[in-house]
């Protein structure tokens, strides 16, 4: 005799009973959250998935439920412990019971969660990102930038409505030293799924005007601790690590540094701490400048005293120096006069001798001397006759002798 067929409900009841008998305890499972959502009653519905670590293909999936009474305690406990929002995409270690409902089917009901597992997974991801940045040679680039001595022009990336931005500006304005700071806000979303994209966009705008700023400050205040996961991404860290201005982070958390904190030039805990860092840096710069001023004044005073002393010594030595110089110059002048005198006398003697020789030659060449030696001089019309062809018959000529003259007529 054949058994009567079961209704679907009856079969599901049998399944429920079998599962209850086979899985009577609670079990700890490792899984990734997917499709996390809560309703108005406070219950949370989600899916647990497991992916192949090599291909990332889906290997297993199960529907999950966290009843409101548990979810109200579990969610804040997890987020406060990890700094990570209870959202899709994170890996968790949860305690579940296996339940089967005739209408809703199989479900894993969450009764507890271990935040340390998620922290370990997050730390592993952070380490992987930092290792990748180190391998690319950009991990410490921003830290290696020199902080300007006078960091007054500040590009602030924050949410306009965030309490932390107001605290930051107030801290700067009320600094006890009266230093002037010039913060300029570049609005960005500091919580939620768009943190990475929003901050990178703001950084690009700042980069287009980088000559107008000394530093960049990324601050966040007033948001939930669970919204820090957006600061643990490779793209954001890579942009900040290679940014041409020093970056200061103050995103308001006490736990381990985010990836963004690890690549930033300076990491502080809160927006007010970021402001105080800038004030302290400015105060140290002012003290350094004051010390330099005092050192310069002291150096100038010492130099002036040394120069005055040297000038006094030179003034006292000047008469003696002048006297010695005058004596030396007088001696040199006397020697020079002697040399010049000897030279002049020698030159005059030579000239006189030459003159005497010339005079003797002139005397020897004079007509009187020639006439005395027996020569005569024939003249016509007062001019000496040197060519007989110039004379004609009837010309009267005069012949001069050493003694007397002879007047003749040419025949």
C-alpha cells in the first residue's frame, strides 16, 4: 500500500525537525556579509557568502537573520570595537543557529559576533595595501616632504557641517600667540561609501591650486567610529602618499592608524589636535626666528666691536705708517733723482760732444776755411757760379779769394 503524499508544509516540518535534531547547537562560522539591511522593527536581514580565494567565484550562500533584540546590542559593539561599519563586504566570525521555517526556509540566526576576527581581516587588508605602496616606492613620499616653517595657508578637506571643522577653525583663531592662519575648506563626504571618491576629488582641486597653500589637513569629527573604513583604501592612500603638499590627518579615532594615517605626513587623533599641531609648529618657528634674530644681533654687535677695535688700532698706527711710508718714498725719490741726474748729465755730455763734432764739421765746411785752403768762389749778380755754360760774353763776374776780390769780364 502506497504512502499518502506529503504536503509541502508537512515536508518542511520534517525538514525542520531533522535540522533541529542534526544541528542542536550554535556554531561559529566565517563568512562575508552581503545584502545587509534592516527594517523598521529593528531586525537585520542579510546573506552570508563564501568566495573562492583565487577566482572570487561564489562557493556558498545562506540567508541570515539578526533579531532586533540582538542587533541593537551586536551592531554598536562590533562597530565600536572594529571602527568598521556593519555593512556588506566585510568578513565576520559569527555564532549562528541553524533554523528552518516552513514558510521562509533555511536561515542562520546570529546570536553573537567576534570583532577580533574582523579586526584581523582588516589589519591584513591594511598590511596588504601598505605592502603594495611600499613595493611601488610611494609609501613614505609624503612623510619625506619638508613641513614649511610658516604653515599658515591651509587647505582643509572636511565636511562643512562636521563639528570637527568648526572646532579646528576655532582652535586656530583662538591660539594664545595671536598667529594668523588662513584655512580654506574643500568640502568632501567624510562617512559612507563615497569617502574615497569624495576626498580624492577634493585633493585634485587642491592640487590645481597647490601654490596657494602650505599644507593639507584632512579632518573628520562628529561621525560614527564605524565610518572609518573609507580611509582604508588603496586609491585614497596612493593619492595622499604622492601628494605634493604635506598632509595632516585628524579623523577622530583612538584605534590603530588607518591606511590614510600611515601614508600622511603627520597623523593626529582629532581636528583640534590637528589645529594644535599647526599652532605648536608655528610657535616653534617663531622661537627659531627669534633665536636667529638674537644670534644675528649678537653677531653684528661682536663684528662691529671687532671692526671698531681694528679701526682704532689702524688709526693709532696710521702716523707711524705714514712716516715710514714717507721715509721709504723719500729714499726712493732721492735714489730716483740721483739716477735721473746721472742720466741727464750723461745724456747732456753725449749731446755736447756731438754738438762739438757738428760744430767742427760746420767750421770745416765754411767758405772762409775753403778759401784759405786755396779755393776761390766765382759769383755773378750775387749768386755762386757752378757751371761755365751759364756765362756768356760780356758778363761781369767777381772772384772771391781768401784775401780780396777780382772783378772780371767774360771774353
